[in-house]
């Protein structure tokens, strides 16, 4: 059973992000399922009535647009799907507004784009808006702006709503991210193809083996699947949120999870809460370039929690400025950390491999002995 994240002894979680997938909201059909949506909204209202806080990250705009426009020749190109999203977004919000209003609750449409969160000021503005809505008992309904967000509609795995939900969880310091779909959770194999597949109730660490299992579990509709759910889980658990993947059709699944019951697959938080600056860096939205490090520097970062020194830098990929957030990567390309750099890309390229006591001699100035100080660094 999950531990309480709320002072005062309330069982379960206090601040919850609920991600509702397309397959769940449509029941696998081409239109929104009013009965499913009504049930999910009723659970969210019940939680809000208990003075918990709920943010909904929703898919379904494209399905709503398809329903509104009626029979059309199906196309997969980006402009057509943008048309569907643009038509469907107001219908989707209208559905949520009506369902919450029936319980006497207000909702707020919150369209979030990568651009909104790219810089720290935008990140904090989005955070303050969402927290302000929660404070007055309003349920934020969050979606990416599908009508202009090409990355999501192109299925580029950058702007999908699974990862968006994890960004939102980090943005507002959520206690739990609940990703509700049309399957019970993560299985040992695809249960649609393998009758012997069994549910994995808990994943303490997302290994390559777990990722391989998820790779055969792609769903047919929407832009998500178990692959993106695990990507999102890495981001959210790294920021201090517990993550659940569960069947949203199960009776009161959202309410039961928020109340502390174990439903579906739990991926527990891997770290403690972070200050908002580190959450922003962890999101990867503000990163401007890459620093490739050698094996010794990687060990110092990962095992000894030390700063990154110029001596351990092998390659610099810009452009970026002093004070920008950058990804720190192994030579094979795997990102192991991100952090705020003390030097711009040209300066760092000039001092890569150089001992810290020679920085001033090479550059003619010095901003510190570290390329990235440990206080401005987050491990991935």
C-alpha cells in the first residue's frame, strides 16, 4: 500500500495528476465514450471534495474531431490530424465542463506547449497558474495544443500526452502520476497476444529488460503505448512522484489509487522532492546542447555525486550560452545528467580536457573550476 503524502494523516495521495488515454476515453471506438468520461470525472470530483488536488491530462481531441466531422476518408498526414484536433478540442473541453458542472465544480482549459516550458520563466508561470487553480478548487484540464504541436501529432514521442503528464507532475510537485489506459498495467508480455502474460505489480527500476517488454505492447490508437508510459515514468519518478499504470475501466481505479490502494503497476519514486529549478532541468525542456564526457567523469558524476570538470569533457555540441541547461552524455549518446553550465559552448570547447587550474590561462578569464557544478546538476 502506498504511503501517505499528505500531512494530517489523510490516507493516500494529496496532489494527483491523472492521465487519461485515448483508448480509455473512446472505449477503443472512434468517438468519446460519455459513460467512461462521466465515471472518471465523478472520481475526480470525489477526490476534490475530500480536499485533494487533481489535474487531468487528457487525450481525445482528435477522436472528438473525427466524431464531429463524421465519415471522412482516413488520412495519417499531419495537417489532417491537426484539423481533427482543432475541431475536437473545444468539444472535448465542452464534455469535461458539462460533466464537472453537474457536480458543481469548475474546470479550466490549460493548453501547454513545449515553448511554454522551454525557459525557466515560462516554466514557473505555468506552475503558478496550475497551483493557483488547484488552490481555489478548480480542476485543470491539460492538453498539448494539438492544432499546432507537430511533434505530438507526428508521433515523434516528444509531445505525447504520457510524457506531458510527467512534465506536469514535475511542474506541480505531484505526489502521484496515475496513467489510466485500457489495460491493467505492465505485463510480462503483450496480454492481447500471449495468454500466459502476467501483470507486473511493481517495477522498482526500469531496466532494459522492462523496456523490451514494453516495446511489444503498443496500442493501436492514440500516440501512446507502454513505451511512452515508461519514458514518462522515468521522468516522473526521478522528480519524486509515484507512478501507476492501471486500467481506467476498473471500478473507481483513480479514486482507489489516490486513496492508497495498489491498483495496476506501481513504479515508486526514485528520489526525494526537488526544488523547481532542478525539476525544470530534469524535464529536459530547457536544454540547449550536449556535453560528452569520458568514463572517469561519468563515474565521478554518477557514483561520487561530484561536479563536472573541464578535464572530463570529450566533446561539446552547441550552441549554448553560459547559464543554459545542457545534457551531459556518455560517448555512446546516453544522457546521464543535465545541468546549468558555467561556460558557453565555445569556451567549453576551448578548455575541454584541460585541468581547472589552467582555465584562466586558456580563456583569459574564469567563471569557476567546474564546467557544471554539482549544485546545478541533476542525474537522470
